[in-house]
């Protein structure tokens, strides 16, 4: 009789432990990295300037129309940069500027 009682106590203990373990959930952790690189975009009312080439620090980054304000932006490193816009073989915009982390700057080109 003692063995049966002991067996019942032990089996109920293990069932209780299994029930508790089955109900627990391991803690989860979500990590993400925010992209705080500065970004630049352009605003122009002259449709001829949409095809102007964006030249940042001597590198051709594509057409102005790829970086319109409100739809897309060019992410760059923080620091001082030289920005030029070339339309054909002529420079229509040229500016040296500083931009810091987390800053979004729109250049208005006329």
C-alpha cells in the first residue's frame, strides 16, 4: 500500500512538473537597428531637370527623378559633401554642404 501511495505521489508530482513546463514560454527578444544615416532628396518644378545627373563627391548617383522629395531619398554618410547636378555637359547646381546623422535635407533646384 505504501508503494502505491508513493507511486501516486511521485507520478502526480511529475505530471505537475510537466504541466508547468508545458505552459511556460521562453522569453523572446526582438532587436532591430535604426538607419540614422542622413538622406537627401530634390524638389524641382522644371521637368527638364528631372533627367539631370546627381553627382555626389565626384560619383554619379543617377537622375534627379530617382530622389524626389516625398517618394525617395539618397542615403549618404554624415559629413561634408560636394553636390553637383549635371544636365548634359553643363553643371546646373553646385553646392558644398555638411549633413549630420538623422537629418533629411531637400535641395530645391530651379
